[in-house]
């Protein structure tokens, strides 16, 4: 790899001029600093320890400061007229990243406009990089030549016992363990070490262990006609030399999980492993339980794990003993040595997109990993993303349809409640009359209820009716949300907190009748408790589900029917299977419908369809009530009819006409800084430079903006954004990289490029 100046302006180089030479050369990348790869010579004493996929220490710059780097290649080659610096040391005893994963991370760096080192830093968990749950120990052993002379050595009785015991041991022992076994002090052991009769080495070993819960085993279920056909199609791809990704489009309750499980069993029977990705942490315990009831060795990876447990699970996976890895987005990087299948359940979900560098989408990464390792990728959902659906229609993905529920159970009847008319009757509260009556009836029939409101907190808006003053975050200039549990007002974007005002905060006003309006999950929970006080209720949102195990505990109570009404945000809208749920209420279907976002309608359709699918999964049937101020919106109309084809038929022509995803590629550039004028000027320069570059190359890149972002001020910084879309992804990538090199960024401005953006706020 050629050494180049880094994009961060570091002009240091690890080599100096000299005659052409040949040697073992390691190419390394760094997580911070220069973005390009550098070459270093591997000294003889480190040959065999410096390998691709391991971390090393190298000298950098004129001062030769010691830095950590990732080794990405080692080869014997001629390195020209330069004198390479030497690798200083190996940091890892084991390879952290396989050759397939190195190729995938290099692709990620290119695709998502990040440095290779940043990608590797994201792929390897901090718990693994920090060796959480391990400690350094001294291990003793007897050299083979000494073991052959045991009978001829002149030793004391204690020394002889120690040496004989250690020589007979099946593996090295620590000084403490050896002393305990021989019932001696450290003195004879120290003497033998000084005489070179015992050798020692320091190793880092794990002391962590976690026992899995004993889950009752279940036998395979008989498949419906749709399930059997889906399984046969998947197995055909399992045995294909270059499998094609599969879109498993099955309505809610059609039995997709059983198809996954039987497909995985086939893979395990071949001695391979499977990765199952789920979007929400709330789904992980349920998914783990389902798979653990059918397979012996399950590993779970998610953000609520401790560092020690995460490292322990990582090592189990890497050892090859784990059959199935279940986890959220980052589990796509699980170090499976014998990967046989990847499954993305609820593939449409936006939580599969990472919001920090590298801003990858787990679906795209999974597709690349499946391609590199020649394994099938299954994308399962009742509401496919339009990107995935379009690829299936174009023949890039295999399309499997499962249009019927298990047992031919009907999909639940979905009715809209027009809240425009409800308001004219003078009714107040989050729950309409129709929904109130349905809740009463369901409770009398011993059914369970899910109420969805995708807004946290109590009141979403605090305003003085006398002077009009709105209580806003001082850092973001966004309305603060009132949280009644601790009497605070919270900014859900920067976590700023203050005490809720009792009077108008404006010094010129001071009116005591300040108004708390808008509805969050806390206020909804209060209203439900007031109207249905004799029935147990539980709330699930990111405020109540902070403690480890809280998701499992809440869902277990609901599953056991200790709780009759479940109130929550979108974390309860997908993947959960509770046969006794006979009513779902969507409190406000318009929460995200009118956001300045190309996917606003798609998200609304998906959310309503998914939460509607939580009911009618048992023999009791189900009902869904959707409260909305926009009952005629195409996305809501299609959702009430469970008609994905109708939604796609209406939405895709609009996307095509405006060169939007999935027809064109998109990059969103966002700049922020404390001075609004400085940020605006910089973004204008970016837009103009991209126009010039595009004209020079003879290509076409459409621009929207630059303009203030929908959330114009965040954490004290003003934000501007620019949306690029083009049919030529490579041209857009080149244009952004050109701007990086060409434009001088003001010291107080930071900017990022988000490839395939999901969040437009």
C-alpha cells in the first residue's frame, strides 16, 4: 500500500530515503490521525506475531511517538528506495479480524466515506479491545529437555515434588496453583525458576463465565404450505455456490420465525453458524428464548451487556462453539469462524442504521458480508423498506411471499378514528370515545391491550397563555418535554434538564397559569390508570427500560397476563408475539407523518402495520383503532387495509420522479458550529464546489439546499444541511472527497457526510 499524506493534515511518514530493499512489510491503519495506510518493517523477533487483523504499536512522525494501529496486510515485498521504520510490538496474541472481515471493513470505509481505522475501531467492541474480564497471569511449565532428565537431577524433596507435578500437568500452572497442589511455599518454585528448570510466561487469561438460563426445549413445528415453500427456496440458496439475498415478505403472524429456525437447523447440521439480527433490544430476550428452546448454544450481543459479558460472548463466538448469535445492529460483526447464514428480522427498521462514524446500515453490511463469505442473507419483514422491495422486483434479491397467517387466521380489522371530528364534541384526553369503549369491552372479555404513542415524557409543550413564551432548551432552542416523575423538563436531543416552571419564566410576565400541553407516554399512562384503575398497567419506553433486564421483566409480566394494558413507544410495535392481545390502539398516527423527510409516509405505514400485527395472533381475533388527524393520507389508508402493494404502487413513482431512494443514491452533508454565519458560508462553499466538480466531470448530482436543518440548533451549535442525490454513487463519493481536500474548514465548524441517510432531522 502506498504511503500518502493523511486527510487530517499530518504530513509525517514512517520512512526515509535509502536503497531498494526487500523485507516482510506490515501495512497498518490508525483509528485517529492519518487516514491512509502506512508500511512498517516487521523485525525478525516479531515474525509470526504481526499478522493481519491484529493491533500493533508503531512509531509515527518525526518524534516517533508510539501509537496503536491495526495491521491490515503483511507481505514480503520490495519496498523501494526508502528505509522503513520497524513495528515496535504486537498488542494482541489472537487475531481479532478475519480476512473476510478485513475485506468487508475496507469496503465499509470506501462506501461510507470513513477511514479504515475508524471502521475497525467500530467493528471490534471496546470490551474486546480492552480485554474486559481478563487478567495477566504468570504460567509455569517444564521444558521438554528438563522433563527427560527428572530422575537424574539433584533436588530437595520439595523441589522434586514441584517439578514432577508440573511436568505431569496437562497445561501450564500459575505459581499459586502449583504451590497449593504441592502444599509448599513459593520458595522451592522460585529456586527452580532461578535454575532455569521451570520456564515462565505472562499471558492474559479470562476469568469471566456466565451460565445460560435453562430453557425448556421445544420440538420443530409443522409448517404451513407457505412456510414449507419459503423454506425450500431458502435451502436452495443455502446450497448455491453464490447465494442470492432473499426478501421474506410475510404478513404479521405468518410464521417467519419458524422458517428461520428450520433453515438455521439445516445450516447447523452442516457444522456452520448463523447470525440473527433484531432491531430493538426489547426483542432480543424473546428472540433468544425462541432460539434457545431449539438450539443448544446461543450467544447474545446487545448494548445493555456489561463489558465483561460482551467480551466473554465474543470469545465464545470466535471459538466456533456457538451455533446461533442473536443481537442488535452490531452483531453483524460477530466473529463467526464458520458462518453459514445471516438473518435480518424486521429489515425495514431504522435502528439498523448507525448514527455515528462509520454511519453504516446493518442491512447493507450484512449483504456485503454474505457476498464475501458466500452465505445466504434472509431479510424478513411484513413491511419491506422500499429499497429492499425494489431490489427484489428488479431481480437482485429472491422474493418469497407469505401472504397468510398461521392457521389462516384473519388479519385484524383496522379502523381509523378521525380526531378532527372528535375534537368538535368537546372531548378531552388522549383516548377517544371509540377507543375507550373498545378498551372497556376488551378488558371485560379478559383480553390484553397495547397502546402505542411514539412520544416520551408527560407534556411535550410548555407555553404561557398570557405572553406566548415557550419553554425551550437553551442549547437547542427546541421545546422542552415535561417529565412528571421527577418534575423536570428535558431536552430529548441533548439531555439538558431543568425544573419545570410553576410560573412563566419570562421576567416581564410571571403569569402563574402556565400551560402544559401535548401528550407523551407518561401522560397517557396517567390517563389510562385514571380511567381503568382496577387493571394493572405497565409502560415501556426508554425512560422506564434503563436497567439491565428491565425489558425481559416487563415483557414477562405481560406474557403471563399479570399486566393487562401495555403502554409504550415504537419499541413495543414490532416482533412481539402475545396471543391474548386482542386490541391495539394507536394514539396519534400523525407523530412523524408530516416531518420534512422523504420516508415520513413509509415510516408511518410501517409503524401502523407493525403494531396492528401485534393483535389477532391467537384464537380470539383482534381489533386495531388508529387515531389520526389525517385519515385520508395514502400511507394511513394503505395501512388500514394491510396493503403493502398499494402503498408501494403510490410511493415509488413519487420517489422516481424526484430522483430519490431507491432509484437514486443519496448523501446528506451536515455542518455545525457556534456561529450561524460561519456555518452557512461554509455550506454554500460546499454546494458551489460540488457543482463545479460535477460540471468538470460531466455528470449530474441534484442538490437540495444548503439550508438550515429541521433541527436548526442542537447542543449550542447551528446546523445546516445539503442533500445530494444522483444515479452515480461513485461520482457523489468523488465529489465529497474532493470537497474534503479542496475546502478549508473554519476552526469552529465540523461537518460530516452521511451516506444513504435515514435521519433527516
